[in-house]
C-alpha cells in the first residue's frame, strides 16, 4: 500500500474536529485549521470532492483533497447541512421560527460552495426529510412539499419551479444515481387503499415507468443500486399486528426502473429485515433478516437467492468498495462479532470481535474496516479501530466523547482490485488491553432496527431468547468481563467446581402447572415487564437516577427472560 494514494477520514468529538490520513500514517493532516468551538456536524460530498462542517457560528466548506477553504458562511442558528454529489452546492437547515408578521422564516438555504453566495431560500418546518436532493450530475434538484415534489434545473434553483410531480399524500421521495436519473415516490396506505411506490423518468412525469402497490407499509427506506437501474424498497409498519414483535413489521420489495420486473424479495425466515445492501457492481445484493439468530443471503439482480451465509446473530452487512470482501456483523445488543467473507470463493476469511461498536465502514481502498464506539450510544471506551480485511487489528485510537467518524469517499477505481486476499501488515498501534484477542460476549444495549435508529426502541424478545440460548448475558448488560476472572453469575461449590448460581437454566417450578390460557396471560405479563425494564435501561443510559424499586426491577431481568423462554 505504500505506493498507493493515502485515504482520508474525519472525526468529531466534544473537544475537536480533525482530519486524518489513513494507512500507513494514521495521524492528523497538517494544514487543516480546527474550529475553536464545538462542531455540530461534518459532511463529505458523495464523491469526496468537498468537505464541510457546521458550528454555532456557521459553516465552512473545503476542497477535500487539498483542504483549501472554499467559503465561510456566517449563520448562528445552523443545525444541519447537506452537500450535492459533486460538492457544487450546499443546503443548510436552521430551526424553524416565525417572523413578526406570523409568516415562517426561510430557514432552508441553498449555497454556491465556490463563492459562498446564497442562491435560494425556503421555509421548511421539520428537520425530518428536509434535505434537498440532486441528481448525480447536479443538473436537476428537488424538494418535497405538501402533495408534490418540486424540481428545478440546479443553475436556476430558487426561481420559478421548473416541474412539479403532484401526488396526493406523497410522504417520501428519492432521486436515483446513474446517468439516466429517475425519481421514486412513496404514498402510504390510507382508508383501505394500499401503499404505493411509483418511479418516473426525469422530467417525464405524465406516466410512471414502474408502479408497485402493497399493504403493511407506514414508511419506507429506499436503496438504489449504483447504476440507478434497480431499487430495493424496505417497508415498515409502526406496529406488528401479528404480535410477534413490538417494533413493527418489515417487508422487502424489488423494482426495476425499466418497469419490466418487480417482486417481493423471497425471505425464508420470519422476522424483521435487519439490513440490506447492494454490491458495487449493481448486479447483486445481500440481506440480513429473520428473528435472532438471523439469516444472511446473497441475491442476484432478479432477486433469486444465490448463496446462504448461514444463521447467526447478525444485523449488519456491507460489501467493500471493490466488491471482493463482504462484512456480516452483529452490533447493537449483539456482541460485535464480525464475519468477513471472500466474495470470489464465498468462503469465510475470518471471524473476530469489535465489542461495543456502533459504527462500521469500509475504507475506499477496500483493505481496511473501521469500527467505532460513539457517544451517546455508549459514553465510555469511545474511539475507533482499523481492521485489515483479513480481520487483523492494526490501529486503534481512544477518543473521549466521540460523536462522529467517517471516511472521505473516493472512487473504487482509484485503488487496484485485489486478485487475492493479501496478508495483513504489522500492527501500527494497538492499545495494551486489546493485544490479547478476547472475544467478548457481553451485549451492549438495545438493538434498534434500521427504521428506528436514532431513537429509543425496545429490545426484541427473539434477540433476548437467542442470547440466552447461547449462554450470553441478558441484553443491555454493559458489564465488562475481566479475562480470566470467574463471571459473577458463577459460584464455586464445595469441590471447587463452577456452577450456575440460582440454577438460572431451570424455569420457575410453577410454570409447568399452568394451563394454556394461563401461559398466554403469563407471557403477556412477562413481555410487559421486559418493556418496562428496557425503558428503565434507556433512562439509566441517559444518566437518569433510578429509584430502589426500579433498580430491583432491572435485577429481575434474567429471571423474566428465563421464565419467558420456558413458556415459549
């Protein structure tokens, strides 16, 4: 790698914002002037040309390769920003306020990043789904208002609306990547009418090129392949009416932009869709789905399964940018186990553990996987780690109160495709506590399904039961196991042998005598207790103090889980 271009990444903590070079340096890049105040957010443009950050004083924009400052925008209330794919434009959002005449302030602004000139402004009340979208070539841009998606030619944004796609009830839209841009729109089900996703070629809005209707869809996530020819739509309901889960039901649909093919992706294990991702060649995609332990499957460009990666407690999947290595991992309430698969041979390269990780991302060169522990997900042991694509830890850095970290995007073609899995380089910096390879089985908090990440969500009962069946600690435990120490739940008997305290594997004696009706009632009560316990964990994670009775309820979790597993 010494003769290859050096990658770049940035991270934001409570104390600083900094930009580093990747392998082999792993150190701050000289010439970048750090902001003196706390940073609220940073962003790279989609193709890595431009870098921008926001503070309480405004936003600054830089050319990413040289870190030369392009513009400095003074806006004291700026909370969020978004860059166009090539980095020519930036959208910023400020908290909505009303003017003296009762009208809304124009808090959504569009800027020319080369000059810092404001070229358009709009009123946008909600931060949710606020951001402008641009086509990859930046020829067109769009935003959604009530009942329609408005389009402009980017050079004329802010002037009269160039085209309107009017659809009653539209709640979400997404512009495709690729050379022939399309727009996909979602209209939720209403008054017995099914939900619908429609796709239109830009700017031909008279007739959709593709149309798919379905029930059980309150909201969606859309995943385009890089060519913009096919779309995966992950639908979610707010509530699972079957009662199997209390954080909604999910389904996955496949739509071709050409309109000649669509289907529901055949997922042969009941339970939620945890993650989905396209391969960089746009011809295949991978899905992790089903109740825990979940299943991971590779599908071709017509949604036919072509490889089963097996059943394991996993909820994350990503191809490296060159498509040679696939990362399938378990984060959140799972123990951070990462499997790396060789796409060419479909053989597992390695399995290792990144405990407490809440962020995972491939480097642009495809040789290094970054994992990070971020706040407020976890307020201790914050920092990032760099793993070679063989699974070897080569660098790690502890960073207090780490909020955000991310690679600068670069084209995969800049880095040569690996013909073979290369050996790992010598570790550069590994903290002493991590030199022994210890696989942690301590879960790190409540798993949030993709559509609920960023907010509080209850823990899946299936997740909890799966962890119990593997002998792991209850979900949400943040206790760290000292290598070599006897776990707290184990005690020594008179002969010096370890045994489980309180016979935790045995259900309560009263359960066996219950009638079917009584069992169902008992299950409902236990599930209610688990929800209450999870709420208490969320309060505890936020730093709230608990009453003695609440602490006692937390301590009863293992008993509740044991009884629930026995009843089911």
